C-alpha cells in the first residue's frame, strides 16, 4: 500500500492559497491579512507568513514597501513573461534529464 506523505503546514497553505488565487477565489488586488488567513485555514501565523513569502517569489502576491500584501494583478505582459520563463525552464529540465545516464541493471 502506498500513500502520499502529508505536506508541511506551509506547503499546504501555499497549495491552498495558490489554488484560490489561480481560480479567482482570491481576485487580483485582494488584501492579504495574516490573522484572517490563519483563522480561516486553522494554522498559526508562521506558515501563513512563509507561504506569503513563497507566493511572492512566484509572483502571485505583491508585497508593498509598507508591508501590505495584495494578490498580484496579472497583466498580459506578465503572463507573456511567465510563458518565456516556463519555456526556458522546460528546456533546461529536458537537457538536464537527457544527460543523466540510466542506472545499470544487474542480471
């Protein structure tokens, strides 16, 4: 029997928030409040803050200089830039994967 190892709380929060942003449940411009999210998702503030930092790196949440956080407004330009980045990463992954030699099998 196999089962998936449950993700860390931070990983679970990242996955949940990413899904809410991508599906539009959290529309662009939505103010992100740590305490409200922690209460709604049933976790402490720490995984919320770590998830927000991760989603900021991914470009899904904007963190302003005064530390307010909002769901990113995705523009056509941003989307096209992301497609370019994804293409480069896909090619790099393919090249990396093709350089790995298969493990020899014993007979």
